[in-house]
C-alpha cells in the first residue's frame, strides 16, 4: 500500500529498492516481527526481466521461507548447461532438493517475493525516490523526493547499480565496464533446441539460449564488433544472425515479447556498512552475466543481513559487522569467477577457441572439477570464514537433513526464522536451554545418530558442529554466547 504520511518514525528498517534483494530482505524482517518500510521508485515494479536464472542455493533459501514451489511452478528446471560447443556442466548430481538451475523471469521472482513481503506486513512507499539521508548514533532519517521523511533504526540500500544510497554515502564504486550493448530478448522458437541451456562464442560474437518453460526462450547475444547505444531498439534480425553464427541455428526465433540492451560492469564497493546504513545486491557489487550469479548473490546478501538486523533490534547479539566480513569476499569471488568465464568465452582466434573447447570438455570429466564447478555456480559451495580450529562444517551451508517428528525437514523448521540445534544424542540440552527459552533457538533430533550435531543459523549456514564420537559441549556454549543468546 502507498503511504501519504508526511513524517513518520514508527518503522525499524527502511529498505530502498523493491527488486529481488530488497524484497527478500524486507520479507525476512517483517516475518521476524520487524517493522519494515520499502521505498521504491516504480509504482508497480520495474518490469525488468534481465535476471532469469535462480540457482540451487537460492532455491534452498526460498524453501526455507516456504515459497520455493511457488516460483518453480512459474519457471523451468534446467539440469545442465552446454558450454563452448562440447562441454557440459551437469547440475543433476548436486546434493540438494534442487539439482538444477531454474529459468524464470525476474518478474516472477519479484512477484513471489512481493506477495510474501506484503503478507508479512511490509509497508511499501511508492512511487518515491530517496533524496537525502542523515544518520546519527541511534537512527537514520530518510527524506523522499516529495518531502516526506521516514525515521528508522537502520537503512539498507538495495537500489541497484546506480544506487542513490551509495551515492549519498559518497562511497566509491571502483571497477570498469566490461561489455556494452548486450542484446536480450524473450522469443518463441519454431524449432525446439535440446533441453539444456546452451552458450558458445565465435570471434567477436557470443550467444546464450535457455527455456523459460512457458514456450518462450531467453536469448542473450553480443557482437563486440558492432557496438550500439543502449537506447537503440533490439533488432531481431541481428539477434538471429548472431545466434546462427554462434550456435549454428537461430531455431526459427520470432515474436519477441520483451527485449532490451544493457552493459555489464565489474565493480564492488569497498565496504558494505557505513554506520547504520548497509548496501546489498547490485548497490554493492556488479559483474558480468556469465554464470547467472547477479540476482542470486544479491538475494543471498539479503538472507545474510536480515536475521542479523533482527537480532540487533530484538536484544540479541550485535552481529552486523559480520555482514561485510562474510559477504564482501563472496562478491569479490563472483566478480572474478564470472569475469574469467566471460574472458574465456570471448577468445578470438580459432586456435585458442579450439584449444579452449577441448581443454574445458576434458577438464569437466575430472571428478574433482566436475564436483567443484557445479558447487560454485549453484552457490552451494559458499563457505563463510570461521575461527581457527573450527569444525570442517562450520561456515558451510547446512544440507536439508531429515528430522524426527514434525516438521520432518530442517529447511521447514528454519521457516520459523530462528537458530536450529540438530542434536541426535540429547547431550546438549543444558547448553540449549537459555536460548530456547528466549525463543531464539529450536532444538530437534536428526534421523541419523552418527551424523554431526549442528547449530544452524537462520540463513541456513552452520555456526557450530561436533562429530558424534567427539562431543563438544563447551564449543556449543561458546557458539551460543556468540551467535544466539540475548544481550546481557
């Protein structure tokens, strides 16, 4: 709902931007009982559909919010990606309920997240633009372009590449433009391609194609030798020509329902937090579209930050500095990885491309790389830094373990937005008591008595673990004091 309040101070967090990152964050906060206001410049959303891949880790986190299935119904699971003519990246072996990438329009993702946020009680102020922000030791005042002012404890800029929040903070955004005038279109095809997504490059040209599942296909094409202004319309004949030269056929593409041009930068802000203001998603980092990481990385920024804001606002530990500590290295790694993939894709000489095709195809048959690359692309391989001597599972994403009783899965229990202690032995009850009594921890029993005990954070990452044969009650007590216990 839109607001016409001139001045207000009855919100806890202001989120600027109602894209996937901002909607994920706002929905999480509201579900945790945090009063949240979203400021969005578009009255009915931007209707952009540049992002179209939802990876396995993002789907897992949507599952932890109870909305994964709603999005899957609106997209198409794609279990593999054909890369550089012969190489195939197979995602079907991932240890996840979602061993694929989901191809779905960004608008579908935003719709699912917006419905969740609205149901949780998020207030939307739109259309409105942020004009100024002023922060002090206890809060942030945001002034909008129509003179309205909103006061809150914290503000998060999730307002994209040209972030007003970042500019108002006077933060640099170092980096460079990598490619420009990339063509995007959603088209119908007369000839159906293989079920997997496919990408290839020849000389100055690059093309990618993937199915949405509703009859339309997303096509991305770029011709380095023919730059054009981003304001120029997309010529479907040029799209056909590039695709034919790169993939061998244009599949009879026709009837585009949406098209656009864009440029791609590699940039990252040096710090994700300035006092009571935070940056997330494209406001903090941008990179090439190779690997489809952008929207996913931003949504995972949000799931990392949301529960930490909730903790700080409800008397729990102040963990807000760990947001930058954990997520900035992830952003750096994504920038480097997607950039390397693009540069490999755009090798120009025939000899170099031929060698690349053979080397990549052969490398993907090596068991170690065949396991690591899908983990990296899917986001399942993210590991947050942990203190020296931590258990091997600490900092990693918790797999969706079966549980005794109801709910029957760990991810379903995480929907409560609290920490979860998975204890198969019953020997950690004493340590868990205080946090459980405060409503910050759920204790459950796993099916496998030999599995490690886990303390799982609200974002689905492991804060502490101990093997069944080597109990560690003191370690759990330290982890609970650090991550979970109420302040004081």
